[in-house]
C-alpha cells in the first residue's frame, strides 16, 4: 500500500506571503482573481477598486525549499484568471518579481494572455521596474474573463490528452514507470522498432511548459504515418519518451521543483550533500533512471526552456569524464543539422562549455553521457 507524503502546498520566502489567499472576490460585480486550478499560481496581496483603474497587487507563490546547489525557494511561474472585467482597465502588479529565481529574465519580458486558453498573445506594455522589483501591466479587457500566464501553459489536463492520443495510436505503447510523491503516474511512451535507443524527456522543470509543447510536436510527427522523417526514425531507432518528468510541479504551478522541492535536474546522482535519486525526494528520476539503465541508451535529449536566453540551442556535455573529440564531433554535426532544418535554431547563444572534469553529473544531460560510456550494462 502506498501512502501520500504530505508537503505544504504553499510556502514562501517571506512569512508575509504565506498567509495570502490565491483567490479574490471583489463583491457581486467586482473583479474576481483566481489561481485555484491546474498549474495555477498567484497570491493576492490587495486589490484597490476605488479609482477608474483597478489596481491588483499580486505575489508569486514560492515553492518548497530546494537543497543542494539551489538553496532557495523558487518562484517565477504564474498562471491566473481575472473575471468580471469587460470594458474595465486593470493594473496588475507582481510586487515580488524581483525576488524570483531569475529576475534578469523579466527584462523585455511580455506577459502571456488568452481569452479562450487556446490562443495566447503577449501584453506588449508589460514593464519591469528593476529598482522596485515589480512586474506590471495594464489591461483593458474585451471579454469578461482573461487568463494570464508566464508562458502558454501546458497543463496536466493537456498532458492527459497527449497521453490519450498517444495510447490510441497503434505505433505507440504506454507504460507507467512508477508514482510521484503526489501519486501521479510517471508516463513513459515507446515508439519505433529500430536498433538505436534514443531517450527524450522533458519538463524536469515544470514551469518550462514550452518543453512539453515540443514533446507534443515530436510525438505527433512520430505517430503520423504520412510523416517521412517520423517513419525513418521509427525504422532506425526505438524512441523512449517521458513527456512530463514532473507532473507534481505541473499541477502545483511550480517553476523548478517537484512536490518535495527537489530540483529534478540536480538529482541524477549523489553529489555529496544528499543521496540522489531517492524514492523519498525524487521518485521521478529514480524510476526513469532505472528504466534507462535497463533499456540502454545511444542518445539522450533532455528538453528545457530558459528564462533568460532568447534563443533555441543545444547544451553540450563538455566537462564530463568521457567527453571526447568523437562525441564533440557528433554533437557539432547534430547541432549543424538542426540549424539547417530549423530557422528558429542557432548556435551562437547558449550555456557555453564546462572545463574538463568540472561537469556536475547530477544534471541529467551530463549524467546521460555517463550512461553512454557504461554502455548498456548498467
Ligand atoms: Zn530547465
């Protein structure tokens, strides 16, 4: 029998935030702000409805404390709705944006908005006051309700649909590798019959919703029988995919951690401060890593988004014990090939390379190369 491990759903860097509500109801005809849904995150400090322009002072809800390299409570992702606002102008202010995980990411940032949760647009007049640490925008709504988010959300409900669509395909098989701390299934898709073993996982950081949008595109291409590239890949490789490594963080509206506050991109091996991965703090990594060791691995792609770098790029595995001229050459060829087929891809901006022997192997892309050198015998 499995029991639920309880972790505080709301915690904060400052005690003043922890007691704030995630909903505001301003009377019968007043503005209604709410974040109590799948992937929602916002706290309401106060709402001033006295003047023509309603002012809503909001706060990012922080995640549980993260040990190890992070040593902080993360916050950056937000997703909430605002209702009873048609023809009204609201001034939204996220007053603790300066205390977020990547405050420099707010520079030139434009809030995402949607009236139907399918089509998302940017609020061009989003401003970040670096001195006050406040992210703000004014919005005059054409509809009664609008949703705002850090980026177009990929909710857990949409993940369910992705799994349903995939499981219905004769080209795909679905397995559940285990359970998360919130008892969500760790979904694992297998496509293709070729000899090469390719792993693709996404969203160890749940606030990087673009990573699962990427997976939806990849899975769609692989399961489209008329897609020639997908067909070729299925013949040459078996593709093992975990489209959402962090369902708990997704549901809870986290940027970077799971239900226990673990950064799943620092859990792929023990680095001294704590044992990793473990069923107690990182069952997602524990179960996926066991399966990688069982199946073997010829290539590993770990899909992320980035808060600060406005570009699409690959990050290399330099600094790992077995990084070699041959692997660097393969990496360069892969990157160049990607640039050729996608105008959105580039090699100029990125993370740079670690010095020899300096890579942190608790990071998935660094650890995956370690699996490769050990072949399929692990
Ligand atoms: Zn990430």
